[in-house]
């Protein structure tokens, strides 16, 4: 799948469906993408980083989907400990460059369910935990802008 960009596009196009996603299919999507990322992290990361802000928006749009938080956090992960800080920064720059944090905050309104709010708060807490480093200003800059 990762060797053929058309297949990756088809996989990510699953997120273009209206919310909520079908539960059984979304579970397969999460599992497939996590498996691809675990086996071929660089190829998946490269593909994501070449996408526009629509992909980040689609992930946020489906934040209530079971496993989506974990999937996003997995995609923020790294290949190995040695590359951890550098790789996390690159992926964080992609997510933050597409207003990921702002989009999360926009969903903290009464029109969205408490379950969505809980998922967003968990995501924001994990982002702060992962990027709580004085040398990394990516998250802090985006939180201040939101």
C-alpha cells in the first residue's frame, strides 16, 4: 500500500466521509493505518507531510471516532529513540502548520457533544505532555494563537 501513492490516497480518503464514520469500518481504518505506520513509518510520514490542510481537518472532524486520538498520536510518533525529537518536531510542524490545535479548540463549543470535548481535551493534554520541552516552541506558539 505505501509503495503506491494511489492506494494511500484511497486509504486516507476514508476520512472524507461525513461524520460519524461507520464504527466497524473506522476500526479497520485505524488498525490498518497504525499497522502501516508501525511497519513503514517513514513512507507514511512522507505521504502525510505532502498533503494539504484538508487531511488534518478530516482527522479533527472525526475526533469522536473510536481510536482516532490514538491514531493521531501514533502518527506523531517516531521510528526510533535516536530520531525521536527531530521526527516529532517534523510531524508536529505539519500538524500545527495546518491549524490542528485551532481546529481542536473550535470544537470545544456546545454544538459538539461532551464525548468530542473529552477526546479533544485528552488530545491537548497528550500534546502538551509530549512537547513539553523548552527547545520545542511549536506547540506553545500554536496554543497561544488558538
